[in-house]
C-alpha cells in the first residue's frame, strides 16, 4: 500500500487522550476499495498504529471502475452467488480474468464498431 508521512500537531491529532508528544506523525494510507469505504485514502495517527507491515498474501486488483481493490483471495462470486476457491485459487482467478477480458473485448467491439459504425 502506498503511504505518505506528515507532521501533525498534537491538538489536531485524533489519537486517544493521554500523554503525547508535542507533534506526532500521521500516515496517509491508500486503502482503495472506494466502492466499500467511499474513499481511496485515509489518515492514520502514528500513536494509533501498532506497527507497519506488508502482508505477503495481500493482493491488489486494478479494476475498470471504482479504483484498486486490496484484499485476500478467499473465494469468488458469480452472478452474486459466492463459491469457494478450490485447488489453485490463483489459477482460477487468472482463468476468470482471461474470460472476462474476452467478454469485455466483445462488448467494446459491438459498442464501437457495430453500433458506432451505424451512427456514422
């Protein structure tokens, strides 16, 4: 995840009450998942963090809409029906991306060439 540091005056900090330094750091974290959270970034006070780490199995999915998705591959949904990942989930995911890319290309062809061509 992308992040950026910033100095934050203690009186502006939303950190829990109690002793704190005159200035603390805060991090601008790219959270993605705009469709779920309503924003792509969020500020986090250093005093509220237990640490900074990079999970190895976290994945980033670059989507056509709603920005990046960050998460863990645990299963899939097809037509809003969940089904679990079996065997090699990563391979299943790659196959779904290939199928989806073909379908998207067909839709684009219809929109731009067949329908768009009629309008000229």
